[in-house]
C-alpha cells in the first residue's frame, strides 16, 4: 500500500478504478496485455481536454463503457470507476409560492436579490411579488417551446421565470425518467411502490 497526499485545485479530478478497467481487453488482438494504465491516462486526458467541464458521472461511465468495449462486451472482471471532481459548487435558488404572511414579501425579495447563483422563479404570483419588491418588470413571452407548458417570462437578474405547478410537475416527471434510465443503465431495476 502506498499513501500519497496532495492539495486539490479547482478542476482537478481524482479517478479510482478497479483492475478490470486497466486489464480490459487482456488477451485480445488490440490489447494483448490489457488496456493498461497509460492508455487509461491518455483516454482520460483526451476526454477532459475535449470537454473541460465533463461531469464525474459521465467521465466514470465513459471509462467503464470503453473497458466493456475492450472486452467485446463480455467483461472478464469487474469494471468499476469512480471520479471525484473538484469544481466550484453551483448554487441554485428555486423560489415558488408566495410567503404565507404578506409582511414577508420584502424579505423574500431581498433573499432573491442577494442570492449568488442561478435564480428560478416558479409561479405568476411569486413572480409578481418579486418584481414588485425589487421594482423589476416581467416581460412575458408567447413562444410555446413545450406544448405541455405555458411560455416562460423574463425578469432582469433572474435566470428563469416560469409558471408554477405545471412546470414543477414536468420537472419531477423528467427527473423520475432520468433516474429510472440511470438505474437501469447501471444494472439496477427501479422498484415500483
């Protein structure tokens, strides 16, 4: 066992994988002695150089998928890969529903105004409150990009202004589908309750 220490910097990645990755393709025509650490490093650098913001799950999946290809889709060993991505945290504020107490409208407006990150407002009433409290104008769009949803609106300093319950319901539906696809992709079938 070897113990190393390092101080990560922003955009560094720590990649951990099983020997099923580096030994993938072992005995085959292309990689008689396995894919190897050097080929893995070269592949990782190519992926990161091509897409500087590639996410940890996508990077790990690409490594496992290529190992699977190296083994002609018949893995001879477990092929596991984990990636830790040292990135700037992303912050998101989703503001939906007006305060129960109207006296809190000012506080809500200040929280939205002072939040550092992406800002989404869901709901016409909430949008109207924020616009009033921050003295901003909401501009409505009439572009229907999704037939199931009303068009979005625009407000200075806000990344997305949209209708409430229909949009949140659609987001929930999309996230459920993505979660099921991811679980199925990872070999885990979702349990229906």
